C-alpha cells in the first residue's frame, strides 16, 4: 500500500509540473514562488531546519485571502512542514489571530472522491496523531517572504526536503462544521 501511495503522489506531482505553465497566470503573486532556501543545521541536541520562501507578490496577512499556504515536501508526502492560514477553521493553539497563519506537520495522501481536481488530500487521521501537528515553530511573514526557523528535523521523520510548494486548501466540512476532508491544490513548486 505504501508503494502505491508514493507512486500516486509522485504521479500527481508530475502532473502538476506539466500543467504549471498553463495555469500560472490564474494565481495571485503570493501563490507563485520566486526563490526558496532550506538550511539544515546540526547541533548536539539534533538537526534543525530553517526555511525561507520568497513569493512573486506580497503575502496577505489580513485573514481575508482564503485558505492557502506553503509546504516543504518530504519523502513520500509524510511529515511535511506547512505554514498555512485557513480561517475560520481553528486547529492550532499557536495561530496568529489576525492572519490565521500557523505551522503544522502533516501527512498527505492521494485525493479521494471529496477532492476532485486536487493534487493531494491531507490525511487528517494520521496528521492528527503526529506529535508535531500543533507545532509552535518560530515563523514570520514580511512582505513577500515567509520563513520558519529551528524546526526539529526529527519532527519531519528525519527526511530531507524534496521540494517547496505554494498551495490553496479547500476544506470540506461535515455536519458539525469540522473538516472531513482538506483538498490541496498546488499552485507552484520549486
């Protein structure tokens, strides 16, 4: 099953790469990546990761631009770092109130029937079991840059970062107004 999931995720990512140039004009500048940098530092206490993403437009922090974010994809789509906003869904103890931005470590899976046209779907069950799901990582947004510092690499399953993505989220809500599915549409990749 795991091999199928990895191949499915790789195929979805491959499909995304071939369609990016066709759809790039449809996305605002903050969903298009200009430059990314990932640095891993080793210390006695373990490895940490610093991530900096520069977008082509200013990143909105008013909480009114919908559900979107940036992710550091790791091996096989598990234990990936995301910096995201998706108001009014409140699933973080550490989100910035006005913008809704916060960090998570998530697992992805191939999109199900609830997410037609999505590149990925957040694996809500497995993500919620991860001790780093509600992460209190140091992050900041300044203009068209977003960054995170001192993220423990162990929280990412000790996997390397394969690519950086910008994405939008489409939450599917159940009767209790809680997400039953989170559909991920990648808008750009580096």
